[in-house]
């Protein structure tokens, strides 16, 4: 860890960090996660024949919407003007899962890691919701920050 936790004041009370003195810089975050499912369920996704329709198309829209609403969901997040939100889905038949990747960009005084993580999380929940009639045993997981760039702390890449 590089320093004190910034969402707590000197008395230990939670607070929203004051970013008013920070310069606006270009910031990018990439998050990844996955939804593991049965081979039969993954086949429905890949063939586009799930009963509720285009699973990944709906999950993409849900992830974008979630990134835009992160500050409504995570109490101490700043509302941000996002420049880009994109989601990619990669079916992995060997591991029996769909890998989700969200990329979020902004120019501002604070980063977009939470927006990328929220996008992946809600996209995973949407995949689960659209396929639960076929497979209630799906597992949403492996959600993590894969990359971030910009701001005072600079660049981070997960191993």
C-alpha cells in the first residue's frame, strides 16, 4: 500500500475525497471478470439462442449503464463525465466461461477504476439473469482491476 486510506478523515470518519485541487488528466481503467457456466449454457450464448435473446448485447448495454451510474451505487465515488465505456466478451470453451472486459476513460481529477469494476460486475449479473433459467449454478467471479493509467499514482498493470 502506498499511503493512508483517503476515504477516512483524521478522526476515522468516512468522507468523500476533495479532488478540487487536483489537475484534470487523461485516465483509463480496464477491469476483467468472468461468468463460469455449463458447456450447454455457454453453447446457448455462443449460438445466440438463449430464450431471453442476445445475452451479450444486453450485458454490454447494462455494463455501460452501470459505469455511468457508479456514483449512485458506490457511496463515496465522485460523479464523473465519462469519455468512453466499452465492454468486450470472450467465450472460453476450455474453461467454460465468458470473460468480460470493460474499458473506461475520462479526463478529470480522479480515476475510473470503480466505473470499470462496476461495469464488469453488472455485465456479469446481467449474463446470470438472462441465463438463470438454463443454469442456476453459474459463478460470477475473478473481478479485478487489470490496468489503470493517469493521475498521481500513474500506471498499474495486474500480473
